[in-house]
């Protein structure tokens, strides 16, 4: 009995340890969050499956030019049918019975030459390269989305901390003002005006808390985590801001851009499609060998067991179909060439616009840091004046709103600055 109680106790302790372990939050730095997303994001998992499938498609294309062996087993019953054969009119006809037959047949064939096969293997390899490049693009998007979610959480939490600190100060000031109003030192109107400010800040805190939770949900989705998994971010927004400002803007190299690589590969496939259309004019040569084992033979049988042969197929006339297919392939190649030039122009323009946005945001961020310092000093000064009875509650409320606006604008500008830098890094395939 005691032994049973010990076992039950150990089981409960084990379950408790597992429960506590499951409740431990996942601590993630910026880099570890990105690496975790690469390994667990469901979109990337599907992209990796697509790469594996493209490998199998190459093997499938190559296998069509390898030896092919087929086997068959048949049984035929003519249901007692007979045939009469009369060579001499004076003689009675000969009756030939159709006995049941059964054959085992094995056939081996080997493609010796086919232009479409050669080009088809090349196109399959190019298709694999495009699939791999598409995976790189999906990985780049997942990295960007993960970093953006990380940025958003840090920025929103910083705004939330400012609001909570402001709410605490406003609560203290409201209590002091209410006590003075109840004692008849000041009018009740000042206390009521401060209560409005207190309610406004409290609503802002609750709204920001919901935004923080939304950011965590978005990060969990990108990381492929369960909705209930707790997350802690170990990289601070200040550290990221310092790092971003110290790192110069990368020199744009369009050859590194993922979209440009993809459109270039599609142009190569269009060029191979021209070769495919030309190959349809070429003959095809196939060798084959057939062996037939007659399990049940008919009475009259002259077919050989072994057959070896070569088949040459020569396209002669297709009513202009092959020529039309060739012309369409040439048109598709021209379209891909102009599309490549168009993408190049768009990416170059996009890079200039991103640099312009980054420089503007960097200047705004520098000036808004000064605005926050000034707004904070004005609020502290207005708070002292209000306590001394020199300033009104309206002045204090206005100064408090200016400070909150400055802090929010500063954090919002920093978030835009980080995302602008992120967009430049993504454009250069440098995430």
C-alpha cells in the first residue's frame, strides 16, 4: 500500500513539473526569433516541401530517358469458336478450333534520341532553381514579418510604459487635488478636470495593452507557436535603435535582389521554351526488345518469342502547329525580356525612394528626441506651478497631452525608421 502511494505521489509530482515547464516563457532575442521562425514557420515548411518536390520532378524528367521495362500476363478464351478452311473444293473443309491462349510478355525500351527530352530535363532543372529561389523569397518575407512584429511589440511596450508612468503620476496628482478641493482650498472644478485627464490616460493604457497582445499574437503566428505560449523579448528597442543608426545604408546591388533573380530565371525558362519548340522538328529514335512466353499455345502459331527493333519517328507536316508554337515561345521570351527591364527600373526607383524615406525619418527622429525632452520639462514645470496654484488644471492637461503626443510620435517615428531600414535590407537580400 505504501509503495502504491509513493508511485501515485511521484506521478503527481512529475505532472506538476511538466506543467511548470510548459508554462515557462520562451525568451527570444531578435536573432533567435528570426532563426526560430525559419525552422518552425508553416509557410516555410510548405516551401521546403516544394523544393523537395522539384527534386523529384527532375528525377521524373530524367527517368523518361532511362530504360523502361513492362510486363504483362494475359489469358484469352474464344468460347469454343471454330473456323473452317477449304483449300480443295472436292475435299471437305478443315475445321480449326480456337483454343484458349495465355501469354507472358516482357518489353524493354530505351530512348536513343529525342530533342524534347533533352530540353525538358534542362527546364526541370531551371524549375528547381526557381523553386529554391522562391523559398529564399518566402524566407526573406518571414524574416521581415518576424522582425516587424518584434519591432512593433517593443515600440508598443515602450509607449505602454510611458503611459503607465504618466497614469501613476496623474493618479497621485488627482488624489492630491481632490484632497485640496475637499478641504476647500481649491475649487472642485480643478479636480473634475484632472479626473477627465486621468480617464483619458487610463483608456489609452488599456488600448495599448490590447495592441501589445496583438503584436505578441502576430509574432507567435510567424514563429509557428501555440497561441498560449508565453514569449519574452530580450532585445531592447534602444539597443536596436543604436545599432540601426550606426550601420550605414547598404549599397544597392540589383543582382542580389530576390525578385530580380526570379524574373531572370523565368527569362531563362522562356529561352529554353524556344529550344523546346525547335526540338519538336527533330526526329525521335527508340530501341525496343520484346520477349513472349506462350503459356497456353494455340494449335496454329507462327509468332516468334523474341523481337528486337528500332522505331524512328520523323515529324513531317503538322499544319503549321509547330511553327505557331515556336513563334509563341519567341513572343514569351520577348515579354520576359521587357518584364525584366521593367522590374529593374522599378527596383531602382524603389531603392531611391526607400533611402529618401530613411533619411527623412532619421532627421525626424533626431528632432523629435529634442521635442520629447522639451515637452517633459514643460510638463514638470507646469506640474510645479499647478501645485503652487499659479497654473490652471487646463494648462496642466494641455502640457500632459503634449508630452504624451511627443513620446508617442518619437516611438512611432523610431518604428517607421526601423521598418524603413528593414525594407532597405530586404531589397538587398541582407536580412
